[in-house]
C-alpha cells in the first residue's frame, strides 16, 4: 500500500524517505509512517529482524511521532493474532506496544469508501478501508478519525504522538 504515501512525494516541504532492509530509521525523522501490508505478522517479524522495533521505540523516547495505517496501525498495538491463518501460518506476534490495542485477524474483510475528519484539528479526509481484523483495547477511547461525522476509527496514545487508523488515502485529502 505504498500509494498511500505518493501524495507526500509532491509536497515541497516534505522529505519522504522509504527505508529499505539494512537501513536504520533516521533519528531525525519528524514522523515515521508504517504503511499497510497483506502479511501483517510476517512483516512485523521482518521489522523486528531489521531492528526497526528498537529504532521506533528510540524515536518515540526522543519525542518523535508515529502513524500506522491499516496493518501499520495493527503493528503499533500490543499483539496481532491470526488464529485461522488467513495471512499466512496460524499464529500470533507481539506488536510494538506503542498503542494499547490488540488485533485478531478475521475472515470478515472491510472494503468501503469513507469520509470524515481528524478528531484533533478537524481536517477533512476521504479514503477507503480495506482490512481484515478486529482491533480492541483501551486506546480506542481516543480515536484518530471520526468517519461520517461520528463513527470512531483508529486510536491515539495518551500523549498524542502515536496514531493509527484503518483508512487508506489520508494524504490525498489536501486539508489533512
């Protein structure tokens, strides 16, 4: 789902960097974005193998911000479980623990266009949801987005620096 980041490439004030295997997450990043995935648990394991979990936690300790989109949102939580093996072998994986949420991958796939606004600041968004999974946990009491004016989507940490949601296409919405 790297097309989520394409609009940022066109913003003159944004220095968008795609971090590849063997590269550390830059210590001076203003925002780290975890994009979507079709293999959440496998990609979370790959993130740990690269040491990016350590880089992300150091980034947060230095006051940095993190945004997870879809599977990236799921990875920000405490754990991701795929008991039926819908994305790979059945199993579970510890998440980054940056949001107090847990996700269970389910066979019910959400696929719909959405519009709404960011809860903080009210910037209008349009996009789409395309995910399998049910996310629950205490940090959901602070949603990142309000879909159709009222339905909460995503979560924000208590300090407001860690955010996640299920909506793709956020950056194509100019106000956001």
